[in-house]
C-alpha cells in the first residue's frame, strides 16, 4: 500500500517562520531513506550551507618572511609558520632525514 502524503506546516528552527513541507518533498525525503522532517525552511537551509565559509589568518613565513594566509590561527605567536613553498621544502628535508634514520 502506497503512502499518501499531504502538505504539512512546519516551523523553522532558525528564523521561526512557518514553511510548507510539500507532499512531493515528503515523498522525496522518505524515498531516500531520510527519517527526520526538515528543521529549516529553504532560505535558512541555503544560508546554513553558505555559512561554511573558511576563515583565514594572516601570518608571516618564519623562513622567507613572505606574508600569506593560513587556515588556522597559530596558538603560539612564537610558533614557526611556513608559506607553501617553505613548508614543502622543510617537509621534504624532514622526510629525507627521517628516511635516512630508518634506513640505517
């Protein structure tokens, strides 16, 4: 027996506005195995997806002194921070040194 869906009025947990969860949307949700009703209206869902913006932090490379942006805030102002090129160079040096130690 196929279930009949009817439009339902729901309240958005972000903006508090009522929105209609259409019968077609319900059929789509349940056909995909989703168990929960949507908690946000379409506009707030869209805003929520866009909110995942990345925050960058301005730093100066410890080696070449080039200014750049990184995806993390250095916890310690004295910590070494590298630009992409210097990081790769330092990483390759460390990798080569580690390789030399393990091959002995």
